[in-house]
C-alpha cells in the first residue's frame, strides 16, 4: 500500500510520470515479473477471459496493447 | 506531455483525484503516465518502477479502512482526435490484510471480444455454480471462430470470479462515481460530507459526454427525437 499525502489547494492531485520507451518497457516487464507472467501469457489469459489472479486482470487493464505480442516470452523471442 | 491528449488526460486524472478526495478518501494522488503520443495511463501508484497500480485505503481521516480500491485507466483520443476516450478502466474493491482479498471488480475494455465491454466480476464461492449440471451448453461452439480461446465443453465454470456479469457498453457503463456510491450505500466505506453532490456532478458530466457521443454515433435518431420534442432540424 502506498502512502498518502495531503493535496494543497493549488495542486490538482496529479503526478505526471514521464518515461522513455525503454523505461516504460522496463517498468512493464518488472510488473509482469512480479506476477510471474510474460506479456504473451497475460495476453492469452485476457483472450481466454481467465486471468490467473485479480492482480493479473488489473495489470492487463493498464498495459494491454502497449508491448509487442511476443514481449517477454519465455523462449526469449 | 504534449498535445491535447496530455492536457485532457491530466484534467481527467485531476477529476478522478478530486472525486476520490471529495467522497471517500484523503490526499489521494493520481499518476498520469504518457506511454506514447496516442496513449496515457492514469491510476494510483504508477511509477517508473512499476505499473501495477497499487490499492489505496478507502478511508477519511485516521479511521481504520474497511476496504481498498484499485483505480486505473487507459486514455486516448477518439477517432477524430478530438475527445478524450477511456480505452479501458478497472475499479477493484479489496479487503483483508494488506488489501489482498478481492471482493469485486468493475472492468471496462473498449472493443472487448467475447463478452460485454463493461462487466462485473465477483470473488467468492457460489453453491449454485458448484451444483450446476454439466453438459448442457456446448452448442455455443457454433458461434465461435476457429481460434476462439474459450473452452466450450458444455460445463460452466465452478468459480464465481470467472463469470463476467454484463454491466453495459462504452456509452452506458459503471463509472467510478457508481463504485463510490456502491461502497457508501453498502456500508463498505465511510463517506465525506457532500459526497452525494460530488458523485452527482461527476455522473452528470459523464452522461452529458456520453449523450453527445451517442448523438455523433447516430445523428438521425437524435434528429428524430428532437423533432418529436418540437425542435426543428437545423437548416
């Protein structure tokens, strides 16, 4: 769980997180690794409508379509 | 971020943060992550380190939370590049130690194949499903293509969370305001004074946007409806 902090009156409550394409891919791969999944496996779970966990479904809602289909496949392709 | 998508996505994220902090939370911030010129992610707890949006405590002040929420969006512009569009969203309700036990999730995936774009999944045990007779529904096979990933062996799932209860489509679907109202009404979360007005305002904005989009989708029906109300077709 992340910490909370107060929002000032002049603050719109938004943090913009700028990333390069490489940084984005690395962040996505770390998130996938945290679930023990490759992107291809997560994409298959989405197509089948059977996610391995709520965490996996949550992650898919964010990163779907943002990585190549074969990204992170276990055979290294 | 550059361009209209960046500005609109930030405004949207600010509305989400404002809504949460006006209803059931304190000091929640929403991250906006530009992935490309065509896509922005928005959610709680997104960072350069990870994109798994974190659950945040649904509580006001120092009260002990009874539930946690996960909120995330994929945002893009519509086909004309003019209006902000939610490509997907997820609102997950969690409880228990470390917020690890899901209660339900409200998912929306624009263009989803196989089941409703907006759907509800509930986590738990269903005695009805456990007792459901097998071998009665295999003929769904004939509706599917060669590469359909769904299993059609005539036996429904025994797991409640595998069911995707339809909850609408891109125009008429649950939004965060509905989930907040659900949490408050079902006494799963404390609420701030004035929460009803915040929910009503957000819902009204959403419905007006969707009505405009529905009219753009089908202007002839819109003209007919206006004519029935006595409004002349514009010259």
